[in-house]
């Protein structure tokens, strides 16, 4: 299976239920989420701002998949990602990482960069 295909499929299936899933997103602390994301090595495969790359791992931000899909992938990966059980990553830390991913703004449109107007 191509890297990340299972994650994309899971995300697509859960997209139809996004309004209901949004209600089930636990509150998280984005600052602590960034700390845990970096400390636990998520950035090594997904980049420091969740941008991902083809050879290492799918993008996570901006606009992450619904929380239920995110949590399912972290706990029971469908690809080569190692599982992060609750022994390794608490439920609160998982919610904090998700809050961090939600806090990452979209990339700036290069056409909007003033330096390029010259």
C-alpha cells in the first residue's frame, strides 16, 4: 500500500461526519501540544509545522483530519508509523498535539509577499 493511503482513506470516510466529530474533539493546549510534538519526534516524519513529505509522512496541518481519524491513526496506524499507545502518549497529550495542529495557520500565498512585487 502506498505510504499514507490508508490514513487518507480513513480521513475521507470520517469527513462525512465532521460536524458530529467536531463536538467530540477534546480541549487541548496548543503550546503543550507543540512541545510534545517536538519531544516525541512527530516532527521527524511530519515536519515542524505538520507539512509532511512524500518519503516520510503525510501532512497533518493546516486543516488536520477530524480528531477521531487523527486519534485512530496515532493509536492504531494503518501504515508504517509506529503506534503511540496511551502508555507512550496520554489522551491529554494527544488532544494537545491536535490543538497544536489546529493552531498552525495556512501557508502564505507567495503572490502576497511584498518583496516579490519588485
